[in-house]
């Protein structure tokens, strides 16, 4: 195996460091390779898609045709790789086995497993120092599986390390709820979707943990919907299983998603299944609940049997819980980038120019306006955060978004500004006018979207520094059809519904 480029390697000869061998990091490597640039992928896990493997039981709402990057496909095809059936929906485990690991194998020893990145800096310069900064390569600090620290010199850095290890807490104010991490409570709180949906393949540990018990699911995104559906399925099989779906928003409403209007049909169907479970009485819904504390009571457990109680900000209580599934979103770990100069939005922790395009407060429908290197740029040249991590706290990242990001970033790093600026993708909408995001009010409906959501009158979100969208993107989007064509009723188009 070739050695990592030691520090002191001139910037022009140093490789581009890609952090993370997930779907987007590996796609970045494929694009960089096509551009004649030399990528080194540093992956903390022991195989490709290590984070995806941790939710391997979840079936994606995207089809294979939306999960394979074009440059990755071009790299894979000559190896004899057999492309999966384009219209099928894989599980996370299948995404890894049938695509991500073969792709990493095709990249060969450019992918280094067991290499955890602990920091990125300009060589010999902390964040404050200006002198000679731009001409210095990056130093990437790495720890290997044996705990040995080393450094790699890199001409550019593409951080595709995801957000999987930083799930949001239960507390409504963004901090852990009081008691959430107490030794008596923490073993009963998980931040992953339980593997209980399918009787034949359910994980016995998860089924045992939730079967015949009362579980609270906290959150309103697609992961929360998946958990509600999975636990409702268990409730049908195992008597005594109870599901309490706890939402901060005042009404379930849009949390069910866009249904038939969702341009990704499987994503729409997920919301419909959750709705059916609620209507059938298999799921109890508590809305308008802002969690302040999780308390544990011993001895007689009272109503519902469980020993955990949620206490809301207003003193309301949800009692008798046994288990908690917290699915309140993810956050980026920016600690490894603390010595480089990031330009981040203060709300989302996403690149400042990207944030207005994805902010769920103002930009509903789950629509993603296409974006690339320009919107992902920071104050540090040749440094990009891509993939799930680029969205910061915004909830609606799709792999397709990331594939377009890294196509553009690789072009920018290769000096092909025209290709970097070109927009090659228009992404699908959830069909949820009024927000896949953060509405707390019971009556927040499509009317809200008029104040900036994509379902309002054709006012595209403003781009970087108040520039109109068209000026930000600089090129007319070329529509790529994803999933089923939008249904005519209730679907949101790029310029409104
Ligand atoms: C349950 C679930 C279902 C989803 N379903 C869909 C779907 O149907 N369709 C869709 O388009 N998207 C879906 N997504 C969203 C998104 O496409 C995936 O999360 C995707 O895995 C994001 O890819 P990524 O490469 O950005 O990050 P990740 O997949 O998280 O990969 C990051 C990689 O970086 C590694 N890493 C992390 N930190 C370090 C470090 N310091 N040093 C070295 N390596 C590090 C990790 O081990 C990991 O391998 C889903 C997400 C989840 C959680």
C-alpha cells in the first residue's frame, strides 16, 4: 500500500484528502479521479459505508437509479460490476454490499480504512494566521486503529464525514433533556430506527426491547415516520406493544409528508403508512409537546407500566414509558475543522450561501435547489464540506444532492470553472407545502408557504447575500426526472404549487 503523503510534500504533488467513505465521499473520489486528481479517502470504519451499515435494516425511499453516482458508475462498469435493478428500493445494507463496497474496492488503496481524521489545518498555521496561508497545503491529522497519530499533506480537503454520530437530543431547546443521559435512563434511549418492521427479518434484540412495551418516538422527520411504522408493525404482532409519537409541532399535519404529491413515491408512501397506523389506533399521538426532562420512577410504574416519564416545558407529563426512540435530526461535528476558516450560517451550520436554499424555516416543500462548489465555498480555498454534513442541521439531504455537489467540487478543484458552475440537476420535492420542517403551530399550513416557501407565489428563495436565485445559480437548471412524475394535484412545482 502506498504511504500517505507525508507533511512537507509540495501542495502541487499532494493528494486531495476526502474524509469519509460513505456514498458522497466515494463519489467525490470517483469524480476527482476522472478529473485526473489524486484522491485519498480516509475512513474511520473498517469498510465502505460504515455509517450506512448502522441503519442497514432501513429500506431507502430512493430507487437504485437515484443512489448510484454517474462517475462511480463509469468507474465500476469496466470491473464487471452488475448494476442493481434501477427501479428497486434497496435497504441500507444492500446499498453498501451491492454498490458502496464494490466502488471502494475499485478505488483500491486510495481508500484507507481505520483512519479517523481528528483535525484539518493549513500547514504550520492555525486559524488566525494570514501569512502565507493560501500557498500552504493542508495538514490532515489522522489516528489509525491502533491509536497512532500521523499527518497527511493534502492540496485540497473534501469533508464528507456525515452527521450520523451526532444525533439531536430529546430536549426541545436543543440540549439534552434533564435526565436524558442519567445512568438509569440512558440505556432506555436509542437514537436509531428500530429494526422491527418485518417479522421475518426483525432484529431479535430490537423486537425484545420494544415488544409488549410502551415506546415513545420523538421527532417528525422521515426517520421518525420510519420508526413509527416499524413499531406499529410490531404492535400488530406482539400484544401489549404501545407506540406514543411525540411531536413538538401543534398538529401532525405535514409530518405525514406529501403522500401522492411526493416526487419520491416511496417517501410519500411512508407517511401514508404512518397515517394509517395512527388512524387504526396503533399509535397514540401527542402534539405540541416540548420535552424538558425525562424522569425515572422506581417501584410501581402506574399507567402504561413503564418507569419513564416525559416532562414538557409547560409541565405536561407523558407517563408510563418503557423505551424512547429519539429521532430529532442530526448535527455536524465541526470540531475537526476548528483550525480552518469556515463561512457558516448561524442557524443551520451549513455553508452560508447554501443555507438559504435549504432552510426549513423559510423554504418548504423539501425542494432542493441545485447547488455546487460556488454555494459550498468557505473562506478557506480548496476546502469543501459536502454530503449530509454540508446540510448542517437541515433535514432533507438526498444522495443525489451530494452527487451533484461533488461533481461540481471536483470540477472546481480541477480548475474547470464552467463545469463547476453548471447546474446539472433539479431535485425532487416532498409535496409538503408549508414545510417538511419546523412548524410548531397547529394551524401552520400551506398559508405559511407564501412567506417564502416554494409553494407560495413564484418567489424563489433568495440566494447568497440576497442575490436572486437566478444570479446565484448562473445557469438554467436542466431537469433530470427522478422517481415518478409529480402528481398534478397538490404537487409543488419549482415556481409554486
Ligand atoms: C435512516 C436514513 C435513511 C435515508 N434514506 C435516504 C434515501 O432513501 N434516499 C436518499 O437520497 N438519502 C437518504 N438518506 C440520507 C443520506 O443520503 C444518507 O445519510 C447518506 O448516507 C449520506 O451520505 P454521506 O456520505 O454524506 O454520509 P455518511 O453515509 O454518514 O458517510 C460518512 C462516512 O464518514 C465516516 N467518518 C465520519 N467521521 C469520520 C472521521 N472523523 N474520519 C474518517 N471517517 C469519518 C463514517 O464512518 C462514514 O463512513 C437517509 C439517511 C438516513 C439516516
